[in-house]
C-alpha cells in the first residue's frame, strides 16, 4: 500500500541501496481483522516481551545517538519513511500474510495493566530511544508534481489493459455467494465502487508535520500510569493513541514549513496541555492520569519521554470527522509495467554501487487486479515519487484508521484509501503499508513510530529467511526447477489440467495471453508448487516458531500471494525481452532442448571442443608424445558412433578411457586420477540438455534523478539525471524463469551459472591440468576432497560446488547434465554403481599435500 510522508513505507517502494531488497506486499491482515474494533483487539492482545523488538533492532543500539546529517525541509527522508525497495501491494485480496498481534507490542504486562521492564535490560533503559534515533535520518520533504489522474510511463496499451475491469458474466451471483461464504476467498471478486471525489486538501484534510512514539515509549507511558488502577488497560491505550497523539500533533502543527522542525519533541508539554484542558472540562479522571505521568517524568530522569519526527503527514481537518468506509483519496502516481519498474531499480542499485546502508523510501504501490476478474490476475506499479497527490504523505500505522485497496471505479481499477473506522477531527490519517523486505539491514532499520498498542516495532516484515523459505529450499531447489522447465520445454503444449490449475490460481488471459505454450506449461507447474507450499508451510512455521501458531495459516497465505506476485512479475519481464527479440513472444523457442544420442557423442567424444578433445589438449604438455599418440589411436578405435545403441556404447568407451588414463603417472600439475574420476561421472550421466540462447538486447534508457537516489547518493553522484540502459543477456530469460521467486537479481543468468556448478554442469576436464610452479591447496585431490565431492552429490545434490577446490567450471556452459539431475528427473536415488566405484577404487596417487 502506499506510503506516507516524506518517505513513509508503503507499497511497492523502491530500494535505494545496492542491497537487493524486494518489496512484496505481505503480511496483510484479513478484512475481518482490519475491521476489528480497537476494543476487540485490546481484549485479545497479549504483550510480548521487549526482547523481540530489541533483538530485531539490537544492531542499531551500537550506532551513535547523534546524526551528522543536516536537517532540511527540501528533500525527503524520515524515520518511517526511509527508502527501501520494499513495495507495498494493494490488491483486493483480504488476507496476505498478517503478523500476529501478540507480537506487536513490547514488554510484559501485569494484570493491572502496568508494564514490567525486563530486568536483563535495566542498564539499557534508553534502548528504545536509541534504536529510534539511530534510524532517524532527518526527514526532508520530498517535492513532487501534483497530478489528478494516473500517468502511464511505458507500454501504455498494455498498462491500460491491466487496469481495465472485466467483470465475470455471473458477477452478481458470485458476489452473493462470496458474501455468504460459499465462494473461494482466493478468487476475490472486483469491488465495484461509485465515483466519489477525494477529500479536499486544505479543507477536509491538511498536510502537516507529524510525530510519533516508538513501542518503548508507549510502554513507558503505560508504566507511568500504573498507579491509576481505576483505569483499565484499554482506557490507557485509548489515552495514548486517541488523546496524547492527537494532542501532540496539534501542538507541533506550527512547525510545518518552517525548516526548523526538531527531530525529537518532549512529551511533557503535551501532557500538561491535556491536563489543563481536562481541568477546564472538569474531567478529573484524566487530570489524575496526566499528573501521574508528569510525576514519573520528574522522578525518572533516566527515561526519555519523547516523540520523534516522522515528516509530513495527513490529518483530518473536518470538525465532524470521517465515517467508516469513507473514501479519502486515490493513491496516484506514475504507472509502470513491472518490467520497466525493475529496470529502474536495477539502475538505482548500480548507481549506488551496492551500498549496504539501508536507504529506505516508500512511495510506490503494486496495483493488483483481483484474481476473480474475468481476465484474471496481473499487476502494475504506481510510483508516487515524482508525480503524486497528497496520498503519498499518508503515514504507516500498525493499527491504521484507513486501508489502501484496489477498487473498480468507472470500469478501471484504482488504489483507493478508505477509512476502516470513524476518524476524529485532528486525527492523523494512516494505513498499514504491509511491506516486506528481503534485506535484514532494512528490516532492522525500519523502526515504527505509530505508537499503537499493537505496534509491531517495525513497519517492514522480513521475508526470505527462516520458516518462509524452508519448503522452497527442500522441495524447489535448482534441480527441481530445472525438472519443471525441462518437462515444459519437451511437452511444449498446454494441457487442460494446466489451464484448470492456472485458472484456480486466478491467472488468466491478462497475464498469460500471447505467451508461448512451453512458458504457460511451466507457469502451471510453478502454480502447482506454490499450492503445495501453501499446504506444507503452516506445519513448517509451527515447527520453526511455536509462538506463531495462531498465525501460521495467515502467514502461509501471505507467502502464497507473494509467490503468485513474483511469478506475475517474472512473466512480465520475460514477455518484454521476448517481444524485443522475436516481435511476437509466442515465437520464442523453448530455452532447453535434450541432446540426441548423436549430439551426446559429439559433446563428449568426437566433436569440436568435446570432453575427449579437451582432455587430449590438456594432457599434451604433461605426457610423452608416444603415449599421447597411442591413446589417440585407441580413442578412434573406441568411437561409439557406429553402434546400434550409441549411448550404451558411449558409456563403455568412457569407462575404458577412465581406466586408461587413471594409471598414468601424476604430478601436482597433471592429475590424471582426478580426470579419470570426472570421466567416470560423465559416463553415468544419462541426460544432457543444451541451452537455446536468445539474442542479447539492450533496452531504451530509463532516467534516474537525484530524488530517486536519495540525498546521500545524490551528493556523491551530482545533481543531474543519470541514464541507465539495461542489457539482457542471451540467457536472461532462462535465468529469470529459474529464479522466478527473486525479483531483485539484476543478472539472473549469471546467478544461474553460479548455482549450476557441479550439481547441473560438471567441472571442466582442464581443471586437473595446470602450469603451476609449486603445489598449492587448490591442487589437492586426496581422500578429503573426494569425500567432500561425494557428500555434495549424495547429501546436498542441489547445492553448487565451491570454487576453492581443484575443479573449475565454465562461466557460461552450453550444456547441462549430471547424475544428480538424472535422479531428480527420474525420481530415483543417484546411480549406486557410480557412487560405489568412487568410494571403493584404490587411490593411485597421493602426495603429501593430498594427505
């Protein structure tokens, strides 16, 4: 969902550090949860320990309280609005991944409502203030061009099609069934709304400086109210959220636009003002609470009763307030097809030189078509960085008074901000950004200042680690993904079952139209894995973290939606590259093709650059000419090409060659014994596949401004815009499809080849012959190296082999194949005969360094 003021976390925002941070939306509470009343939440919420937030943000405790950056009101960065590549997703899906509420709050509480500080942190009472201060880059006000409708950046026809509403013919019947609980939630139908004008800025809503408190301060205030035993815990939360925060933002309103807004503001004058108002109103109950807090402030000098600047926010300025389900504003901005958006993010990362310091900014949102649309699911990115309306100033809250959701208005989808409960005059407008980051650094830096009782302590949720990845790692490794790709390429057609499974996931003509058959078939296989993961994941989450039992199903649902989103982005990227190369993406051939028996012989035995030819070339400097010529003659005699069973004869020939060279004298320069072992592995590999590379293509430029980079980087790189052209290599499409679950990888083809070492593409035979001057650890090929190799093959078949051993690999292999891939393709264990020989053949050469 959108973000907030200066840089508030929101939907899909981009990431300004070189670290890969994807921002998928995730952890989005269900509609029922979103509409649950504050009173109900308060009754069910249990306070978690301070330990969770302290653990998440402990790294920030080591940073200095002081900031050496200057505060300016001209550029943009704020506590809750640091920049990240986290995107917020806005869709009509009501359940994405919800973070459990009993993790949201910090500190244990007694039955009387007072909080108990964790004794292990008694010497660190300022941890909350420090962690927040460390995250507070002085907020600066981002300037943008005001627009009143969406501005499409590229692929205008395609983007308009993605935003166009297509209601099912039986929409009314399905809507009734869904409201009655008979329709699947996965297939959320479009929510049709009548047009309503947005709230008028300067009249019904205003933009002003806003402040917030961190969870530490919230609990500090609770503790200070402990003696007021006639106040329930709910009353105390309501006082903090509905009275104190509104009074705070009214008191600091005069700082707006002055350029002298302080980063930290004391709470004492705010409490004193509330006390005076309560005395005038003869509200002695509130007077007593205010005095209790003021006494605590006077007596507990070591505790910091302060609020922190968030930047510009949006506040209700209507005396009677807003009602529930009231339309506030559309989230407007520039609309990108996802391929273009990620091109720009790649350019930003390249200019930032992969800087590791989090530089978060949340000014963009995924606008997602509902899965129940007649043409199915798809998505675009709405970026409010340069062109926007006041919606981009709305801040995050873990207990928001609004939600950002996709609605169908006048035949087109839009992101609208709607109230989820009544909003009072002077209350800040907020919604939950529901952002997720793959970067732990970003996650730890994203301190939330919403001040609510259910505050999660961070406005980001961390994905890509822990339980969420377990099923992916175990059931969807590099070999598993290649199996799905190979099956799809060989079938090269779409079955009825494929169409059924895709339709059940909400994927239809909008996303899949115009794609080649092999790619649609591959998408169907990925959807089956995603469904399988959705079933397995709750159990894994429970095993991983027993505290999350009430949330396991919700979190699994969020991962499911995130996976579908990543698949949709992948297909959009690949479609664009295919269109650039072939004109019509349907003409793109399958990227993997199985080698015929004759092609396998050419690859291994007698073709140009074959395994045997390379072996002979590498052996030449190390072997007597007579021995080499005799070997060449015997190799010709063992040519398997004329056999009726070419592959069977090829295996015999390779095993013969293995034994011929195995007993040749070795040195640390020429390891015939290691080459023989490799030939043995090749002999037992049954299936080889060649890569059909496409042409490389360079995209038109995208322009990156200093505002995109953030103040820190713009100072380094200068004030002008920077042009970035992305080049898609010949194997980009294959790499992106294999790494479909990752969207921040600038060169997935490079990652593909690195991940393929050993498990998919076997080492080069030349690895074992080198013109080295003296022995080294890299030339070792003793029992320990062999045990390591066998351990990878048997126990970790989907992991790449490391480079710091005797073997080396081609940087861009043209052919894949290994016994480990054979086992996955055939759903069997690895060839036992092959393994038995490697384990039991006697060592021929063992020098001191091998031992």
